[in-house]
């Protein structure tokens, strides 16, 4: 009996076993951490919160000597930036930074700010993350989808939303290509998949025309259902995100920091890349399709050239996986099966 093809169309990340051990880290925090008069030098707080990090996390203090929960995201973001330094070295160069529930929240607010400044259209690659277009519709912003080559000829000064590694097929887009775009255009860089690729690759974000960067832990750590650890960085003030100074999930931010410092970004790649390779080999064998390993360990893909060689029958049953000129597959169900 032929096995069932279980790859997913949408990308739901694998809830990595290593992360599961840390996801309820915040359960150990005392309730008085969240009281307005709790002193920053409270020994129980220092032991149960600050002391669980190495080096100890320095909690911000307000003028009354109490823990400043309004500003607690600042030392956390400082430490998050440091944790990501090996793969995104220039994150610290952005003047404005905000905690978010994930990259999608950052994208929404960036589009809101762009529309307020008069932006009426954005550009993306064919097969890109659908959220750009769907959120843009809310603000009556048109989304133009172009090929890699045609995107370079997009109008001077326009705004391009681009994910790296790419949501199209999980491939890393070289910094040279992105910097070329930045010479005449503005780029919003979505690093939601960063950390699921080999850890030696460094994503460059220093060009002044990379106007904003969004990041997420949902995919690299599999915490999609927990809405934690998202960050938005920008070269302009995003007033609509200012309220996140107050309205943020402090326990989840602390847990996010614990995760990235315990399991550095990119460190899961070496182990799970070998499992990805076995999954891809099995899919090639069982379904006779020319599926390739993506740079992102959760994905497989069929390129445009190979897609042309598929039979009519193969194109029919693979239709839902179409992205741009090729096909993209989320392998999470296979990771879960192999764990079992």
C-alpha cells in the first residue's frame, strides 16, 4: 500500500523536544514579581528570576527602587540581541526596537506606519509569505509580486518586503542580492526563519535602506502556539508599537530569553538537518518526486526547472503546495513521526 503524503502546505514549526523542557520556565516566578512595590533587590526575586540567567539578569529599577516592569523589556532585548549576534551581527544598530508577540505583529504595525506616511503599494517575491499581502489589504495597500530578476527593476524608492531565509522555498537569499535592492529601494527584512539554517551564516542588516527587521521564535524554536519572543527593529519610530512598553507578556519574554540563551540560535540545525535529510530521501523514494532539502530544516522544495518535468498527475496532486514557480513542503509531521 502506497504511503500517504503527509507534508503540510502551511508552515507549522516543530515543537522541538529541547524547547519543551524550557517552555514553562516562567511557572517558577513568584507572584510578587508583578506587584508595583516589589523592590528590585528582593532576594526571592533575585534568586527565582535574575539568578536563573547566566550572567544574572539585571532588572530595571524605577525611582522608588521597585522593579520597573514598564522597562523590563529593555534588558531582555539587550540580551536577545547579544544571543543573536553570531547570526545577525548588526541588530544592535537599529535605534528603535519593540517587543511583539511574533513577526506578524511587527509586520502589521510596519504597514500601518508606512500607510500613515503615504505608502500605497509594496513589492514582494512571487510565492512569498501571504501575510504581507493580507495585512496590506487592511490598509488599502496594493501588493505587487515579482520574480527575483524583476524585483531588481522595481521603482526607485519603493518598499520591498522580503523574508530571509525565504518563505518561498526555505533558501537563503544572499546578502549581495538584498544589498543591491537597497541601493535604490527600501527593504523590510523578515527573519522569521533565521536560526533554522546552518549557524555559520550571517544575515547582514546594516544597510541604511533596510528600514525595519522583524524576528520571531515561532519557527526556529517551534513556539508558534505560545506567541512569545517576537522583536521588531526599525530606523523610524513606530508610534503604534509604543504601547507594547506596557502591554507585553513579561513571563513569556523572560522565557524567550531563557530559551535563546540555553539553545543558541542555529544550534538545533546540526542535529535536525540529518533528520531532514532522511525525510527528504524517503519522500523521493516513496513518491518519485524531485524534492530537495531546503536551507531551512523544516522545509523541502521543488524548483521551477524541476517542476516543469513533473507529470500531469504529479502536478495535480502537488497543486496545493505551489509557491511561485515551484513547490514548498513543510516537513513537521515527519519530524513528529520520527520522534515517535
